[in-house]
C-alpha cells in the first residue's frame, strides 16, 4: 500500500485498497486499473495566481510534481508562505515537501491543491517538523478536479511546547484524501487539528488523522465537520493514541456531518486508544440531516428555503473556520467554503 | 384581515382541527384559549405552513389572499408572524445577522429596497432598548444559551423589527416571570395598530390582563366552541374548560 511507489513504478499492485484497514473507504486499488504515464512538465511561471498569494511573502509552486520543496524558518523569524501543489492533465506524479520550523520560530503555511479537469493521479508527501516552542498554522485548501485522484500525506513532528494549528478543507475529487499524522511529544505541546469536507456531485473526500501522544501534558483539540450532498461521499477517520505514561494528556475529538441528500454517504471512524491512566479524553460523533425545526423557524421569518439551508449550513461549518487564527486566510477560507455550499 | 373558514387539518393520521372558523379584522386583538390538546398550536402551525400539518378541508385567507397556497416564507413576506412557544436556537448565526437576513428577504420578496447595515443597526438598537435587551446579546448566536424569558423577548424584538401585519403569539407567557411578562406585553401592545391584527393563543388568562383582547374564543375539540368579549376569559379562569371539553 504505497501510492508513491505505485506512481514511481507505474505499478497498480502497490496501490492501497480495501484490504488495508486504513484505506477501506478510499479504495484506490479497485479504482485505478492502470497507473497513468508520468505527467508532462508544466512551467511553474505559467500557472497564474493562487487564492492566498496576496497574503504571503513568498510562494512555492510544485506543478505536476516537479521540484522538491524545502521550507526553513529560522529561530526568531515569523513568516507567512504559500505552498501550491498543482495537477494538470491526465498523468501521474509525486511531490515531496519538507518544512522545518526552528525552535522559537513562527510560520503560517497556506497550502493549496489545485487540479484541473484531467484524470490525474497525484501524491504529495510532506515532512513537517516543529522545534521546541515553535508555532505553525497550516491551512490547506484541497481543490482538486472532479476526475482527479489526489492523496496528500503529512508527517508532523512536534517539539516540546510547540503550537501546531491545522485546518484542512476538502471539496473532493474522484478520490481525494488528506492525511495528517502527528507525533506528539507532550511537554505542553498544543495541537489543533481541524477539518471540513464539503462534497457534492459524485465526489469523494477523505479526511484522515492519526495523533500519537508519547509524552506527558500534551493537548489535542480536534473539530471536524462535513457537508455531503448529491451522490457524494465523505470519509472521516480520526485516531488518537495516548501511549502508556503520557499522563495529563488532554485530547478532544469531535466530528459532525450533515447529509443533505438520500444518496450521499458519510463513513466515520473516530478512535481513541488510551494506554495511560491520568488523562482527559473525549470524543463526539454525529451524522444527520439539517434540523427541520430550525429550517421552519428561519422560513417563518421570511428566509426562503434555499437561503435558509445555506445560512444554517454555513453556520454549521463556520464554527470550524472561526478557529483559524490568521485573519486574512480565515476570510479566504470562508468565501471558498461559501462558494462550495451554494454551487 | 384573517379569515378562517371550516378548517380541517390532520397531523399524521389524526384530525386535530375539525371545522374551525374565525374572523380577525384589522386593528383587533383576538385571544384563543383552550385546554391542552385542543389544537391551539396546530392552528398556529397550519396558518404558518409547517410541514406535517395537512389541511384537508376549508380555507384561510389574509385580506382575501389564500394563505394555504403559499409556502412559509411567502406567508412571512405577506406579513404573517408567529411568535413560537419554544423559539429555536440557531447556532453559529448571530441574532443580528439572522434578523437582517430575514428582513431583507421579506423586503426582496415584496419588491422593496433592502435595508443597509447602518440603518438596520440603528433600528435594532432602538427596538432592543425598548425591550430592555442588551445590544451585545444580539451579536451572539440567536437564542443559544438564552433563558426562556430572553428567548421570548427576542421573539418580540424580531416582531418589532420585521413589522408584520398579522401577529400570532403562541403561549408567549409560558416560562415568563411577572416582570418579563410585563416587558413582553408592553412590546406587543406597542405594536397594536389599525392596520394590524393579532391572534393571542394562551392557556391562561394571566397574559390577557396585560394584552387586552377585543374578542375571546374558546378552542375545544378542534373548533371554536364559544366566543365572547374579554369577560369570557375571566369566566374560563373561574370555571375552567370542563364544560367545553365535555361538549367537544
């Protein structure tokens, strides 16, 4: 089960599929019979502007996998950077990104996945490390095309006392998955691990997270929400592991999804594995329809049905978006989400 | 203003309204009183078009226009307002946003100009002060974490801002202490006008000490069992609903 290997060797037998427990709802093995030929190169100067570029001091572009990226933020620095991963056409490609935020440094990373209408197969792998006391806010807009297959996998290592905030928004693709694995050393490190999937038509979005608490006094706050329409499918897999001895861990996971049509589907697997004794952990998980009583109330006040549904749905995911610290990014994300709710 | 004729309505398989007729002229306040289960809330939901309440016979018109042919938001735009017995909580939508969205949706439906933000804020500030509502509260999600009394005051505030023609108050006194009741009643009385009508639905006579009705109707067994002046409310308070419940 290795998408990067499957793309490198053009070998579908290496694709993850439903026999792999973590991939059973996002079965690439059963879907991709032939791994497409390598994508044709795209000139990075030829890709226009991304949604965040007016907010950043520098922008890194990886088009069709070309060019490894290494981002370093040194102690004492405070940067806001854009990272754009683009997929064009019907080929296959992989991208590698390394992000290192030194002890005491700060970074806001505004990351986008931008696909066109091609039937591409794309993989991105990110290695992110935060030094002691480093601060990183990572905002991800995953805007792949309807025919694309796109998987992003991030490995995040936190230093003691680090503060990592993440908000991922997915609008789905033929298959789309954004996976984040966080190694939590404890030592007062703080993690906010949020996500929103907004999926329509026949799209598929998979938000997967794994957090491992290895040391004491770590904090994980997770809020994931989804809105699924038409024949779309949303997947949420969230696992929090609290290792033996990781005492005074405070970990909260919430996942709530709205299903707005009879043919839409949400698959959710929230898991807490706790091997330590002195911890505060909780999780909540709901999947349901829009509250009909609230809808009638809004309509009785004169708000037409479609507008009332939009208002209530926007409010539903607004709770997640409001947690984004970077004000400019929060505004862009809110608009991005609103467009996908009314479309 | 509001004319209801021989209205029959079912919820699921059960017929709740069984030939209800009622006429509320402009400028008047009519009270509907009745025992629990008589169909008081059903009447308010049928008039506002709630899903699950099916009209099987009869008519309801507002100034001659068939209300039953309109959906809930169209009725609201025509000026029908229901103050809910249990106002809903709307998480994530600040009260000001909600009310402004409603006001502008109604105006749009009527072909009027929308109200710009500054004018709306001024209006909201004015009406909130009259109802002794802290303006800061309007920046919070509507009704979320509000007390019962605060929720009822928010209903009256919405009524004051949206300025409907036909007001239906469903058990507006329930859950209110006497001070809150006085504030709410003052708010309602301030809206009395020659071109407005009100239907005040209540189980207890107490509310009618503060909102004086022109007519009182007894709703029992799904129809109007008796009608009279304000003195009828006092008689009900003294003698209860037994006589009507039995007759139904």
